[in-house]
C-alpha cells in the first residue's frame, strides 16, 4: 500500500514537472510571436541572470519544505550576510576573508533557526518570522540604514565566458546541482525526506531528528549567504531592506514546482522549473511593457494559485 502511494506521488510530481515545462514553452512561443526579441539568446541569458538569486533561495526553501520545515527569514539572512561582508570590506579585510565571514554568518543564522525550532518544537513559520525581524534589525544596525557599496569587488562574477555566459549563472547551476545531488543521492538527503514525511517514524528509525533539523537549516543559511554574493555582484551595493519579498517568491516558486507544506514531498528539479516559470513570466511582462503595479498583482495571483495547486495535489494523493 505504501509503495502504491509512493508511486502515485512520484507520478503526480513527474506530471507537474511536465506541465510546468509545457507552460514555460507556451509562454515563450506566445510572447515571442508578439515580441521576437524575447527569444533572443541575450534575453534568455538575462532571464537566468534575473532568477540567479531567487533560484538559489528557492533551492534553500525547497530543501526545508521537504524536511517538513519552512524559513521566512531567507531574504533577511541573505541581506545580513551581504551587509556583514560590506562591513568587513570597509574595515580593510581582504575580499576572500570577507566572503568567508559572510558565509559563516549566513550558516550561523540558519543554524540558529534550526536550533530554536528543533529544541522548542515550535512552528517553524512563527519562529522564522521572528528571527527574520531580528536579522533585519541586525542588518539595519550594522549598515546604519545606509547603502553599503562593494567597490566592484565581485565584478568578476559578471565576466562572460565565451562572451555569453556570466559566471554568476555557473554559481546558480552549481548550487542547484549540489541541492539535487544531496537530496537524491546521499544518505543525509534520504533522511531529510524521511524526516519530512513522518518525524515520529524517522525518530523510531534511529534518525537524529534534532541534529538533522539543525543541519538542514544551517545548509539553507549557507545557500542564502551564497545568494548574497550573487546579489551584490549584480548591483554592487546592499541595503537592509533589499531582501523584501524574496522569501514569499522563493516559497511560491517551490510550491509551483510541486514541493508541499506537508514535508517529504517534492523535487529540486520541479522547484527549479517553478522558479524559471516565475522568471519567464516576469521577463515577459517587462518585454510587453506591463505596468509595474499590474506585475505586482500578477505575482500575488501566482502565489495564491501556487498554494491552491499544492492543496489540490495533496487531495489527489489522498
């Protein structure tokens, strides 16, 4: 019975990924018919650049959702990591050391989330909502509310291989592959899926629930810190409120891709397609000259639709 249920789940997730791919292709075809430059190589590269930060955060959010958790602080962890790097650079610390500090800060923020959630057994949604405010406050304090510049330290990530592919895209691909490999081909990943599927059964199977929760949140924090490097490479500056809406967009992308709030379900590949769909839609609206206010409305509708779709799929599985 369990094998049959698992088979149904895998089939639904596969069908959802196929549907996402079809929707993306249809949008590309329709918009290209209206604006031929939409299908140009340059614009395709632009789309992937635009989702580079969101894509990495979506990988972090997806792993947490699969583990049975969630993190509403990913945007502010990203910003706090970036602000810390800028603070270190301002004080003459070498770039490599500053990056290391930023990665450590992001990882520790994630670890703190995991520790509080695992030990208190409180709802992750509420805990990370609180820590998000705390991380935002820390970023405000460190930056003193001002724009912090990086002086082109990360311009190397804009370098285009073969005059076409920015290095930052390779970082996005690398982080996606790391998440995919870890969740699908490692013992740790299988245990995270088991933890999300049924925490009690995972405990009875000998899995260190507390340790694995802390570990997956720490890994998520590390992914947020990597995203911060890509973020500042694109605009060469950071402000304390730069992470606004990233958590909801990452959550929406993951859910569109078939990852659910139930835990133990979803795929990294599906989450990436969900992120790509959001990027394609956003770029298409820009190309078509859609008003920014309307774009905000469309984004909200996508988020609501993603939650409804997730719930419908859950009902189908039952």
